[in-house]
C-alpha cells in the first residue's frame, strides 16, 4: 500500500511503502506482528477489545469466592497467559481484590507481570462496586479515587479507564468520574441506541460532557455478550468480519462478566474441558491479518472519537426491564412477543424498560438500606467538616460505609441480589460497624447512655422515631402501623429486621408454565429454566406488606396457622397499616415512644396504645399494649414479630423454651399457651427471647421466597415470624393489657470474641 495516507488521529501525512517480505507467509506473519506492535491499522482492520469484569459482592461466602476463583479467574488467566497475541482490559472489583490479596496473592503477582508486559490494562471503578447514582457526589469520588490510587500503587501503572457498576448511567456522573482522573469508560450499546444512534454508528467511541468535564465512552456490544462464550467461535469471527467489511477500522468492545467463563452453570465444562476458550483465542489469532486484539487504552490512544453524545439515564437492556413493576414487565414481554423478529429488533431501542432508581420503590427493603446508608454518609461528612478525617475511627467508618454501598443487595434480576439474606446482612453489618466507629468519636462512649430522636430517617416525607443506647438501635415508623422496621444489635453488628417480603416477580409466570426442569444445554443465564427444588409453584405466596415487627393484626376468630402463614387469614382491623400518633418521653436512664391510634375492628371502634421502652445498659426492649373501649365480644389480637438473619435448616439454629428445644428455625409452631419463646443462633451467637405477661397462643413459621439465581429458581429462607395471639375480652375498665419483653442476649458472641482476642495476643 504505497503512497501517503492521513493519520486517523492528527491528520498528518504518513508514508507507507510495500515491504519486500509480503510475498511469503513467514514474511507476512512478521509484517503482521510488526504492525500490531506499532498499532498500525490496515484499511479494513477491526480492533476488538476484550474487557472483563470480575466481581464477588461484599458478604458473599468464602466458598463462593474460592469456587469462582478456581472455576473462572484462575483457569481463564492460565489460558490467557499461553496466548502471547492476546490482550484485554480487566476490572476486578475491590471486594474481590481485597480477598485475592489474602487468599491468592500469587494470582495478583501474575496479573502484575501481564500488566508490565502490556498485555493487560487495569480498569478502575467504585472500590466496592457501588451503583454510582445511589451515592452522594462525595462518596462517588471517594470510592473511585481510593481504588484508583490502590491499583496504581499495586500494579505500578496508570489507571485511565473504569468500569461503571451494572452500567447504570446518569449524565451527571460525567463530572464526578472525570474529576476523579478517569478518562473513559464502557457502557452498553443499548445506552447509545436509546440516544437515537443506529447499529452502524456503534463501532467507535464517543465523547460526552457535563459542566465542562469531558469523558470518552465506548459502546459495549450486546450481541457479543450473548455469543461469548455460548456460540461457536467461528460464529463470532463471522460476525466481526461482517462489521470489518462494512466499517473499516471499527472498534468493537466485548464487555461482560468474567464469571460467565466458568462460574455460570455448566460453563466451566464448556469453556475449559471442551476447550471453547482455546478455540476462541486460536480463531482470533488465525484472523490477525484483519482482526487486532487491543485494549480500551490503546483504542483511545489510536482512534479518534466519532463525535459527541449525551446518553439518557439507562443501564443494559435487561436491567431496565427488571426495574419495571411486574405487570409492566409482562406487558413489555407480551408486546415484544407480538412483533415479528425484524420489527422487534427495529423497535428494541424504543421498547426500553424502567429506571434503576425505581428498584428502591419496587423493593422497600432496598430503600431502607439506602436511606440508612445515607444516614451514615451524612454523619461522616459532618465529622469530616469537624476536622477528624485523619483519625483511625473515621477511616474505619468510611471503609465500612463504602463496603455497605456494594450494589448487589439493592436490586434483583437474573441473580439472587436482594433475595440473598447474607448480602443484606453484609450491608447492615457494615452500616452498623460504620456507626460504631463514629460512636467511638463521641465523648460518651465509655458511659451507659440512651437517646431518642425524631426525623425522616427513611426518606418518605414522614417522620420516624429512633430509640438507641450503647447496645441497640430501634427505628419505629408511626405512619406505617407503628412498626419497628429496624433493630440493630451492635455487639454482633446485626439488624434483626433485615427482612424481605414475599412478592410476585415476573419470572413466576415462567415457573407456573414450566414445572419441570427445562433445557440442559449450555445457555445464557437469561435463557435457562432450571428448578433447584421441586414443586416451587406451590410456594408462590405473596405478602401484603413488609415483614416487620409490632404489626398489629386483628383476625377473624377462626383464623388458623396455615391461613396466617400463607397470608389468607381475614384481617378485620385497620391497625396493621394505620397511622399512629407518636409521643416521646425522655429520662436520664430510659426513653419511650408511645404510639396511639383509634381505629376499627369489624364494626367496633377502639383505641390501641403501645409503648416501646429502652433503658441504658440493656439489650432489652419493653413493649406494653393497652386496648381501650373494647366491645362486649371476643377479639383475636395477634401482633407480629419478625426475626431475620437466623437461618433455617441447621440444628444450631432453633426454637426453645428454657432448656427444651422445639425444633430448628425452619419448623412451624402452633402452641396453645406460651409464656415465652426464644430463637437461638449459636453460630451468630445470639439468643432472642420474647416473654409475655399473659400466656399466649403462639404461631411461628418461616418466610420463604421463590427467587431466581445463577443456578436456577430456588426457595430462600428470609426470616422467622413469631406471632403471639390472644382472645381479648374487656376487663373491668373496658380495657385489656399485656406486656412483652424482647431480649437480645449476645453473651455467647461476646465471650467468643473475647477469647479470640486473647488468643491473638497470646
């Protein structure tokens, strides 16, 4: 190709002459190697970027980390190292990086070698894989900068690009990302299509801007996401060749999860034992005369942006659909099914789903975690302004806050997400740890103390009540049935009300349609129909409200345990969701909130008062109920308690009355008369006991959801309901009273912690 050609970036004239070696295959191979080393692009050459994202969430089990390492991360790197012509851009979330530093530092050493040789580009991101729009601008920058600094120091490299968690994008992120020293990122092509671009305009990167800050953005190719690693490598080559022929010097980006190379069901056998990855890399190498494997950094350096783009609030296509309410998901799916394939493809950008932030509306439990996280973020900012940012307690609080911002527990799609209790527990555990570190900055931490405050803690435009002492924190919502919606036990960093209600999901329709296991071929995670337990359709029961505590039920007198368990019992009162008036009482050693409501039970008007009291130095909550102006007929009163984070199916997690065990926590109980009931979790080190001043009938049963995960549809234990119930009859003054004491004994956990600390010193 003799003559002069203008450089694609600067426009300067560059002279190319035909070398004498082009006639032999050996010479052509040397020539190909030469142009790749010098990033010289042939007329119809296509640049392919392989960008992998490896991630395990905060709170995931050690065994899951290790399995993902052995099934995906380790074997992928082993194959990659043997292919000297291959390059990639790699993002490892900070959660996973921290684990690798301890569990497999040799893996990071190997990455360092590949970074030094120019074969791997390290991408940054929010340290603990937070959804950026969920954070304050301060927290966004802190997460990005903290991780960028760590990666640059560890790998002795410049981190220029970053991974945006779940590709959840809002245009204002540009400022925070760019001001953190990041030059570029990769989103999905769906973002660009919803901005109005056609398929033919998605083979280069663009520049975007916010408040004068510039950022380059690459469109990740959705079709490649579905082809790799599920299609035969030759299909991918054919697809890329069609792009190269139509769009000379195109840049195509495959950006997706590294776990699909071995961790997703059946993929380890497919990718490694059946040599898919070997064949894929071989196919890329065989076509190197027109197909150049590169990195995002090299693509930025050697190709100009196509133009400017402003992208709408968006994520990848599937995520926008999952964010919709169930009925809207059904309508979208049905509408798409009514279109022929060509028309559906044409209209795809205009059949977009919802907005990521609405996961917080779809799942109130996610909104509670979010609001609680913001409480800590705000408190940290106040401490920063007070000049304590350089203290160890502040740094501990900030790290715990960042870990609590890990995105996985805040939404749900094809993976377990919010349906996984250990992920929700990890969010709350880190929130409580952050608050404990902030408490250490206060002057009164060596003393017994108690406090009561009122504010809009859950950001619903109504005020909540917080009672707290050095051991417990109790959040009460007067506007929502007077519920206790959070109960933090500081000694074990655990929220006993990190619950999740049973609710309909769009894929439940698929469960009802496919009651037998489906296709066992290797398929995308979005296409598989696999049942991890039989008869899941029989467990599709839905709750009418969140599963919290002190929910005041009045049932029909003939209500049974099974009716209550499946949410079929007739509710004849209006107290469970009613608005209560709240009054605070503060003393030196105790605080109390009194909640009162006048409402109806059937045709009868009555007044219900409940008082919640917290004292200094105790892990005990005292609850007093008083029902006034009762009718001259019996009423069935059944306040509901929920206990989360106490798993079922294990013999060291059980009900008991004194020394008598009543079965593990997955069992159901129907006791005719009980003065007490306790739930013990020996692994967690807590014994939560309820005592009643009047003997009560008692129902107890597990809450189990039918949800979707990587492995298929499954039944997940969420919480345990304990519901004392009384047949209430008016006494001398037309009233009826009962007192309930809830004690959270964590002495076992504290003794264990003390022993571990002594052993460490020894």
